[in-house]
């Protein structure tokens, strides 16, 4: 198959591209704008592979996107390109509206016009897979889980832009018949994640002896999903998911932000025991750097995914326990820092 991946130089996108090249026989075209959060180094090992090609382009550029469809002739589109950082969306929402909403619309229209001109066999196998987030559902209380039919209640410009994109994808399926699937995932972590995200941010700050910022009381709960587990789920949905359906992908690893940061500190004590910050006074080590800051506006209290649908229908389940996944991630981050 021929797979068009948008955002394939980003954190999740690059993990997906690496998996597709190393574990399948697919030809992959990576369409990426190469923004600040892109990580081309994450693709160094597969960049020369004859089944891989890269095009730098903006998904909002209809002419370029049309040309890519006509030249590459994809069987499947896996759409991961997005602005994704909540704090940035609060400070400057315009880029999120442009990429996540206008860009998704542009891509949908290009895909629809390409799909309509296909002959019967390639038309029947074509799929458009939109990759989204659990943040579209808003915030949970102390109990309960997000399911595929949970009402949308986004809290930030980022989550509102992703919710808008989800609705556009569903509308293009219902109105035009475009064959789509949607996935909504919990918080990803793993190697190559941009350092503004919680885990790499905390590790980098700790190694530099900087304060480790935690919003509010740190009791906000997230479900953590190792990125390699996520991309395996994405591939299953893209190839075997039922058209028009949504699949929630979760790691079954609920932790408060404070717990995550404390766990990172403890793992750093184990992994870099001679680091100056691990020799701190009173035996507190890296934990002494934890610093609570004013909570961000509209901060959701808890996210948690019910992943039974994808487990039941497609046989997927996360394979990476949070403790082992976090240790692998921190080992990778420490190696990059050194």
C-alpha cells in the first residue's frame, strides 16, 4: 500500500513512519511543514529507504496537496499534522485555527476530489484516518471514562480546534461518503517528544538544576500512552477499522501530574546518581526542585480513556507499562542531554 502521512516529522508522526518502514512493506510519503516541533533526526534511520519519501509542505496549501495526491496516489491518508500544545494555543490561537481546522478542511477536500476520480478498485480501498485527542471531550470528575460517544466539551483553543476538525471529518463522511476513521488518544510519551511537553520538560529542567514547574496542586490526572503502542493502534484502525467509526486509544495508565514528576525525579536518582542535583541537601535529590506555579486557564482536571472498543473489535491493547515506558524515555532523554 501507499500511505500518505501528514505531520510525519513530529513526535507521533515520526514514530508512525518508522514503524511503517520497518514493520510493513508500505511505501510512505511524509508531508510535513517542519515547524518548531518537528524532529527530522527521528527519521534519520529510514530517510534513505527506497520506500520512503519526504515533501515539505503546508496542509493548508491546496495546490501542493493536490499535486501530492496526484503524484503519489495514496491508498491511505493518515492525518497527524497539527499544532498540539495547549499553552501555545492559549497565548496564540491563530496558528491552531489555521492548521487544525483550515488545514484539515483543505486536506479533506483534496482527498475527496482525488477519491472521486479513482477507478472502482482503488476507490474501494481508499481511507482517510484522522488522528485526534481525548481533550475534545473536556474534563472528567473523579470517576468515569471517555467513550467514543462522550459529548464534546473542549476547554482550550487547542482542544476546540481538534474538536472542530473531528466534526469536519465526520461531516465529509456523512455528506460526501468519504471513507474515514477517527482515533482519539490519551497523552503520549516516548523518545523524540518536543521538550515543551511535561516529561521531556521536567527531565531537561532537572538535569540543568532548574525548577520543575507543576500547575496548581499537580492533581490533574492524565492517562499515559507509550508512543509505540499508539502507532500500532493507529495502523490497525487505518487498515481494519470500520468506516465512519471512532476508536479511543488509551494507555490504561492514569497518573496525576505530581505523581509523574515525582516518579521522574526518582528515576533520575537511579539513572544519574552522581549528577549534582541528585546530591542535594536533606537527601531530597531532584524532588527539591519541584515548584508549584499558578494553574493555567481552563485546565482540565482529569482525562481517562475507555479503550474497550478497539480492544474488542481490533484486538489491540497497550503493551508498555508506564514504569518501564517512562524509564526507557528518561534513559533516551538523558543520553541526548549528555
